[in-house]
C-alpha cells in the first residue's frame, strides 16, 4: 500500500523537484494534495507554481490548495534573490490550465486529517511551517491523527543560510516551527547538514537532462538557474538540493543517517531568531522530539532521482 502524503510547499525550484520525485513514485507514495504556503515568494505565485509543476508531472489528478499568505506573527521574508522573480525561474513552463481548489489550505488539512483514520497521513513540509502550525492551533485534535511530519528545516552543524544562525524555512516563521516541534507529532527533520552534501554537480544535471523527457529538461533548467546563486555563495562544485531529500527519505530511508534528539526553536533573540537549537550531543534532558538527519548518500540520492524522473512525461 502506498503511503498517503500531503506536500506543503512554496515552490521554489527544489520544491518543484521534490514534487516531481513524489509524483513519479506512485508505488510508494499516494499524494493526497499539495498545499501552497508563502515563503520563497508570495502565496499567489507559489500556488501558481504548484499548479505548473503538477501539470509538468502529468499528474493533474492531484488537487492543489492555497494556504496562508503570511507567517503567524511576522512580516513575510521572501527569497527572490535565490529563486528569481517568479520563484521558479529557469524553465519556460506554460500557464497552468488546472485551477486551485476553493477551500483554504489550512481547513483542507484539518478536514482531511479528521476524515482519514489516524496514523495514515504523513505531512511533507518543504517551506515555512505556517499552514501546519495554524491547523494544529485551530484543531489540536488533529495532532494524534498525523502519522509523521517529514520537514526540510533547520541546520545545526551548518548553522544558517538566511542569517548566520537560521535556515530559511524556520526563519520565515519561527513561531510556526515552534508550534509544530512542540505538537507531539513524530517529526523527521531534514536540515542543511544533510542538504548541503547533496550537491547538484554539472555531471548529475547532465545525466538528468540526458533522460530526454520534458521533466528532465525542466529540472535541469530549474537547477541550473538556482545553483548559480548557491555556487557563488558556497564555492562548492554544485549547489545544495534541499527539499527533494524529504521525499527521498520516504522512498529510501536507508540513504540517510541521524539520531533522535531534542530540537527547540529560538523565537525571541534578535540575533539568532529562527535558530534550530539541536541537542545533538544530548547534553540536556529535554525530551527527544525529532529524528534529526545528519548524513545523506548523495550518489544514491541522485541515482534515485534520475531513475524516477525518467518515469515522467
Ligand atoms: C529551504 O529554503 C527554500 O528556499 C528552499 O526551497 C528550501 O525549502 C532551504 O533553506
Ligand atoms: Ca522550499
């Protein structure tokens, strides 16, 4: 039986690749819906990008919802400097023909979790955690119904990418991340410590392009665009690929290594707001609330991604 997942996302080139990887993996994953959130760019643009990516995947059976347009308590910070003005610069994708669902994404999350037997739905979060936190605040009864949340969020050994201390998804809405981490829902955290080792080198991108299908060409164009900024920033051979690691973890957990620890979010310090304070060395007796991944097998990841993208149109 495939795992039921809901993807909460702010696409974003790497979010788009994550959606394509999931859409191509029908035997293992049943995508119940995609919910857009404000993050890399504003909500309307992120939602449009989600529709475009669904059409690109050929999986127009997947419903797309729009959730929150701003963080719980803060002004929205976006990242056009990384992802381009559209949030998904790189390939030329047609304007979507499919439409957004009418229901608000947060209400959809609540209704869907209430209507599904407990322990069946995994939430995959690829952006700020606003939608999930709002759903948990509005309907605390859904927490025990969520199987687990696999989130691209945080960093400890690699620290931050938007400030010296904070990773982007947590920094945009630290209060939301705090709500989710305190919810008691089982959490797998895919932080920068992993994604900074999953580098989209030219050889790997060429292999994706060489698949010869529409999806492969689009992914190569997306990642060639977004990697320019990161390559200059980090001076490495390729750019980190963040969000697809969430889906790869669900498909092949053996590609990753980590440990159960406590993670708390800094929400008050001006200097370090959004920091994921990860007790990796277990120096406190705070309860373990996260499976914190620290290592990933980059070669295994790209082999999986390339093989799956070849299944798409
Ligand atoms: C995260 O920030 C976004 O820009 C990426 O899509 C990813 O989810 C990495 O910090
Ligand atoms: Ca993202």
